[in-house]
C-alpha cells in the first residue's frame, strides 16, 4: 500500500523485537521470507527506518489489530479511504504526541 500510494520516506514501527532481530540478523528457518522482506519491501520503500515501540505507545495500530480480530470474515487486508470512526479518538491522541504509558526504545538500523 505504501508503495502504491508513494508514501515515502516511510517509518515502520513494531512492538516485536523478534521482527527486528529476524530482519537484521536473519534466521535459517525463515531465510526466504526475510530476504523477500529486505529486497522487495524495505529497499523498494527507500530503506525505511524501523523503530521498536511498545504496544501502549502505538494505540492506533493496537486498536486496528484488535478490531481486525473481531472481523467475522477471513480478510488479509483492509484499506480505508478515510479512517474508520472507531479509531478517531486514538488518532487524535496520537496527533497530540501523548504517550499514555512507558518509554520508546529506538533501534535505528539501515539495510544495506
């Protein structure tokens, strides 16, 4: 989606330190998937910065994930033309730069 809508430069935030380890250090069991992520996704998107953030600090993504679990249909991807109403409160809090809990741990890596 970011590639299709030319949303670069892109910053990726994740609450999974395991994902960062897999992307930057690799893993034999997942080598094909990791190589595809690095080559086709990350480098194509301008080698975006990937930041580790606690779930509590990314309320928008956390709420979207929780709503996705509630969907009755088996849907892999949903793209809205405008933010759904259920997420507006979280977006407004995020715009204000308010962190409700915890601290951010930044891991800035560049894929070469």
